[in-house]
């Protein structure tokens, strides 16, 4: 009987230890899952967001006017102007912002105009291969002018220009 009691005690001891182990595991699991999880961002994510955010007219000379208000998308700006006499011009400031966390580079600038010989377009302040750092704002200028070389007034005094900016991620 002594041997039987010893075996029963061993089995009881093993069962008790297993129960204590299960209770410990459940307690630790409960503590882990019931604690508040706080995550802080310490690294950069890969947000890519380059866009035109504003166009403002700053210098209107002579009888120059907008045929329609300038419009813009994330990557293009369109201007429609009316210039009636030599010396007329309108200057626009176009704001580009890097809203993401990745730096950008101007890959290509495309100018598409209505080919009116009486009106010329000029851009400055932005060039191909310009670098824009994340969070930066860049302002470039578009000048729409009556062509000084025109001697005879043309029948069409309206013109339009679209400036398209193609950005790539800076490596």
C-alpha cells in the first residue's frame, strides 16, 4: 500500500504542477492581451505626394485679363488669357508642394500652348532635374506676354497654356 500511496502522490504532484503551469500561462496571457498597446512611429513611411496647390496672379500689366481663371490638377496648370495690345502681360505664381515623405525630382516640364503668335509664354523658377525635398514648397512663375515682334494686330487675342510637371522619386 505504501507503493500505491507513493504513485498516487506522484500523479497528484504532476497534476498539481500542470494545473499551476496552466494557471500561470493563462495569467500571463491575460496580462499581455489586456495591457494597452501603444505604437509610436519612428521610421518613415513611403508616402509619395507631389502636387500643385495654388496659382495666384501677381502682375497684370496693361489691358491683360484672364479668359478663364487658371485651373490646376496635381501635376498641371492651365492658363487662358486675353492680351490686346503690345506690352500687355500677366504673371502667375504656381505653388508646388511635396506633401509626402519622399523627395522628388523634376523629370520633365511640358508646355502645350495654343500657338497664337501674338502671345508668348515664359516659365522660370523651375527646371528639369530640380530637387524638391519632402515637406518643401516650390514656387515657379509663368509670364504670359503680348509678343513685341507682332506689328499687325492679329484677329485672335486669346491664348492658352498648359504646364505639365512630371516628377520622379529622387534616389
